[in-house]
């Protein structure tokens, strides 16, 4: 799924509201164990923003899930967990010295949050790709890999269940479906946390990460893989299917 000109490139990752939102995300622990569900989109928030202890626990779990979806395991809690979730989103946090200012300064924290950070470990995981990222050359371009990366056989054919494809313009988008529904694509093991950030940028805010179980064509099942599912307005989607060969013939590389 190539990038869209409507992407919100300054995706909000700071706590800016004191109102509790509807239950977004599954219970998660800071050890990295999460429930695999079709969660609503998440946004990093600071627990102190919420007065209700149950809301604080939910926000803490959401922040942990944001990290876990991106492959990060941490023992951090509270403010540090929130800051790490902001980093994982590629977003911004408020500078502590200017927290009382109406025009609070923001500080970009970058992509490689595990680098020199004892509180964070990246654990490689498998992606399921069903659109343009089925093309190994596109993965190399998006992740900044050299020509020797992704040799033949690295991308393996696979399926996921419980989802189906609709179209967002020329781009495929996963939406929930009945348990028997299948989507075909490829599976790829992501070894570097920075690659996750680049893939999220490429996919735009119209997509979000979700946990999925991936079944390879050889019968092996990869538990708790990740894929990108639709996060935009359902009214923008239409029935249709994605053709990789046609995309290869007419693709444009607007960002990578």
C-alpha cells in the first residue's frame, strides 16, 4: 500500500485530552504479553491525564500494546512507558520545561527507540503483507535495505483468516470478516525496529498494525504476527481486489 497524499505526517502522540475514550486496545502487560484481538486504533496517552483508576490502567495497557505491536518489549511504566509509546509512534512528546506554556514545545524522539535504552528490547517478528509489499524490491526501498537483502525464498506465501480485502482507491485494505474468510499474501521476518517505523510511515495513518496468526503454505503457523489493517473511514472503501502484477506495471515511488 503506497503512501497517500492525505497522510497526517504529524500524527499526534501526546496526551491532550482529559476525557476517557471508548475502550481501545486489549489488556497488555509491560512484559510484552498481549491478547490477540481486533483492537481499535490506539494513541499514546499519559495515565495522569485520566482521573479514574480504571481509565489509567486501560491507558497504561494501550501504551504497552503500542510498543508490543511494533515489537518492543519493556519493563517501563507510567511516564517512561508513555514516552516510549510516543517514540514508537514516531511522534512527539511535550518538553517538561514548557508543560505550563499554552504553546508547549515539542521534541521529536525518532525511530530507533531501543538504541542505548536499557528499558527497551526489540524482538523480531513476522509481517503478513498483502499489497505492494509483497514485492521484495518494494520492501528493500521502504526499509532502506541494500540490493543483497531479501534473497529468493525469504518471502513465503501465506494466508490469514478472519479478514478480507476491500479497496481504498487503488490500495488494498484489510477489514474484519467472518472466521472462515481468508486473505493470501506473503510472510516476512522483520529483524530491525527501525524497519517497522519506515513501514508504518509508508502505510500512512489510514492503516494500523494488528496482531494476526499467519499460516504458511507449508503448514507452519506463525503466532502473533503483524499486519496492516484499515484505520480510516469505512465509507472510503469499495469492493475490489489487488493485482500485484498490475501494480508493478503502473507503480509510482512517491516516498521511497
